[in-house]
């Protein structure tokens, strides 16, 4: 992956590696010198006290308003690299940051947390994503100083932003810049929702004439010559094909490809939080032979399936391994607990031999059920892959579908039969006939099919 700037890391959905963040630290904080970047803040430590949280929330709000940024822990303001005495994972978990922020403002800010070693020193990074709104505090950031005197880290109703080396209340000029950034962001969102209906040669544009001319128009070439054209439907040949914004709910998508392009464009260009519903993903899967699964389509489907209790393995199977591992690393630190529970299973299926190196360093980021699932995945021996696929979600060996009882072992070595059963379960869901149990069965088949496609010679029951 090419070296990215702070802004690119905060804007893009592909999560950075800890090596990339440490490299970024090296480039910004060189020996005996330090670049003053508004989007990169240095902190020696974080103690989790009331004062520590108040000051950190001010940093987060300021960076969010500025357009995103990274807070690095373990480095002094003078650039001295001290390192951290212990992990900050439990304190700065994205869910905990969101919880603390929600007590002071209704605005939501997405964060990611990563930490790692450079030599013998440990450093941590809190990545602050740019929201689609301004962050304003609803109450003051009160704390007591060392002598017990009341202080305020921030004030209610004030918009804070970044200045070189710190935070500051926004001036009129700052507010103009912040508002203009939001307008540009929402303009991109609006434009991304318009379906492209025609491709024209470079340096040309289409000029529509009076509607009475039966769909006629001109392509104005770069030389200024107007070439007459007629707009016609590609299949029916009818003239006067309307060019309509896709936001008009009465106008359907022109094709399945147009629908997919619309969702991917929203996610990639306008709103990184955009997701596709499980019902839509089911339709896409059943019609997958007519879909061009590029990495963007596959990754959007994958993260949508994770968050929507869908079937992520099927989409992960068509992603490049590089994109998949980057997405898994990013989602490990997601505040959404449903996502965290499924990620250890994804790693078990697609990175069986690397599961120790991928999961053990991140166990601190997984809590509750997610941590128990990760420990269960790690407990299997290298030769237990088939048992993991069959029984990692449950020890139940059989299931009932539409009046017939089946054993999972019937399908473990028969990829075509497993695929057919998975599609029957999805078809029941698409017809509104699905139940919670059917979706649970489908998730197990989702794992089985992905594992079968990756295992040379197929799987066999342990």
C-alpha cells in the first residue's frame, strides 16, 4: 500500500496497519524536529481521569470539525518518544469513546484505535473520522485541577477546531471554512446518487432541444460543431428517453448493475457508513451470475453483511486477500458488537494458518462474546479445520428445513449440495418465508461453502 497522508487515512475506508501509522509518526516527528500538523496531535499519555477525558473529547471534537485527524500517544510535545507504560486499548476502545462523547453532545464521531511496538516502545493511535456535521458540546467539560480548583476544558455551545499545535474556538473565518467543507461533502453525496445514463467523447457535451423534437438533441464536439443525435432506449428503441435523477423514488433502477453502482458510489464517494440491507444482499447473491464482483462491490457487501446479520463469507470469498485482511483489521476495532463477533469466524475461515498472528495481538480489542469466540477459534489445532467449520457456531449436528431433517455432515464433502441448500435457504428468505432458525442455518452453510472453496481436496468430517 502506498504511503498515505493523515487526511487520506482519515478519509478512506481501508484501515491503516500499525506499521503504516508508525511510519507516519516517523515522517512527522523526525529526530530533533517536528512538523506542526493540525490533523496530527501528540500526547505523552492518557490517564483516563475526568480531566484526561475532558481534554481528549475537546481534541476529538476539534479534529472532527476540522475534517478528521490522528492522536498519537507515547510522544511528548517536544517530539520525545517515551512510549506508553501499558496498553490503552480498554480506555480508548471506540465504543467507550462514543459513550463518553454522547454524554457531552448528541453529535456522533467515528473513531478507530490501534497500538503497537516500535522496538521496545509501545505507541497508540486514535483515528478521528470526519462526520457529516459540526460537533458542538451540549454541556461544559468540567474537571478539577491538581489543587482541587474547578476548571473547564471546553464550553457549551462553542464550536472548536484545530490550529497548529492545538485547539481553538472557531472564528468567523473558521466557521465559513467548516460550513463550506460540509456543503462540498453533501454536494458529493447528492451527485453520487445521480445515475449516469450516457458516456460522451472527451471535450463534448449533449445539448437537449425542445421536447417537441421527439428526443432529438446535439452532441457539441470540442471543435464547436453540433452533431445531431436522438436519445433512444437501448432495448425498445423508443425515443425521448428521460434523464432522471435516481433520487426520484418513482423511477426504478435501469438494471441490477445500476443499483449496485449506486450503492457502491454512495459508500465509496460520499458516505463511508452507507450499508446495504440483508434483503438486498440476498437478492444480489441469488442473481450473482449477472454481477461484476469488483473489490469495491465485494467489500461493501461484506461489511454490510457483517453489520446486518447477513452472510459475510460469500462476499469475502470474492474479495482479494489484501482487501479482506485490511477490512478485518478495521472491523476488529469497530464499536458494533455484532461485527466483532463474526470477524474471528471470518479469520478462521480465510486465514486458518494465520489465525494466531491475526487474533492474539487483537484480543484486547474484543470483549464479551466476541472475545470468547476468538478464544474458541484459537483453541482448535491446525488439523481441526473441518471441525471448526462444522461446529464453531454450534454443536448441533442436524437441522430441519421445510419438513425434512438433514445432517450437516451430509454436505461437508459435497460442495454442490451445500451450495444448493444455501440457495434454498436464501430463496426462502427472499420470499419472506424465512425464520430465525433458517437464517442461522444459512450462516453455517455460508461458512461451509467458503471453506470448501478454499480447501484443496475439500473438507471431510472429523
